[in-house]
């Protein structure tokens, strides 16, 4: 019977990428190795045997980017017949013990220099593609960030220009109550006009007139200190 782990894709990745990965739980609560090349549970490696640990039933594989220990719980290859310098292809599950990553081999088979060279070119090509993808994503992020910054700057400039633009003078030929009503309309941006700002705009007693207008129903106070003209 094939285990669920054995059914997952064995990704071709450099050992360096595996060593830099971090184990996390995915959405299915399954532990996976999170790497710059994606989430990995199984890997497909080709490298050179650089050390054989008979007592541990394991050996160390080096692919030129890094090295990792390959363990076999079931006999996949006779380590007595394996020698340092041999090139092997390993398919297995990535595991972690005391912050040291290793691979539990499902398949171990000897291969040759030709396949090793081909794998290096294959991984180099994938690396270039990954870098291009990251570059594109970063460019899009920077473009969106620049657009957000420009939009914010434009909004601030408009607000500043609005503040700088003086309100047109009130027609002095109007009655004082009419002048006050016009000034309130000018200062009201939707949340009412400040009573103090309205009163400070005139050199006559605007406070008394404002009180009278409110009692007459021409004005109403939407909140303390803020008034609106009843349209």
C-alpha cells in the first residue's frame, strides 16, 4: 500500500533551498517545509556521496549547493557497497530533528555524471525563473505602492489648496443676518460651521445675531459649537 506521503510530488530543488526552509503547518494541518521554491514534503535530489555512516544506516549527499544526511529506515541500498564519490538519485521525505534537516529515503539509485550535470542545469534554469517571478512581483508591489503614495500626495495637495483658497468676501450690502447665513454656508463642508469661526469673520456682534437666528429656526446646532443653515 502506498502511503499518503509517497503520493505527494517529489520536488527537484537544490539542497541549499531545503536547508534554508522552515517547517510550518499548512491549511490541512500537515507539516510542510516552507521554502523560497514553495512548500515541500518530498524532494528529488541528485548529488555526490561525501560521507557514509554505516552505524546510522545513512550517508551524506552533496549537490554543490549544500549537503544533507540521507537516512533509510528500510534497506534501499547496501551501504557496504556504496562508496564516497558515487553519484546517486534520492527521492524521499524531508524531516527535521533538533533543527537539523535530513531526508528519509523512499528511493535510492545510482546514476551518472551526465544526469548530475543535467540536473544542475535544470535547477539553474528554475532558479532564474524564480528570480524573474520574484522580480515581477516586487515590481508590481512597488508600482502599487507608488500609485498609493501619489494618490495620497495628490489628496493632500488638494486639501492644502482648498485650505489656501480664500472664501469670497461676503456682500456687505446684505443685512447682517444674511451675511452670517452666507458665511455659515461658506464654512460648512458638510459637518456644520464653527460658531467661533463665523463670529470671528465679522467686526460686529455676530454671536447675538446667531442666537436670534437659531431661535427663529433659521439655524440649528448639529453638535456643540457647530451650526448649519436650515435649507
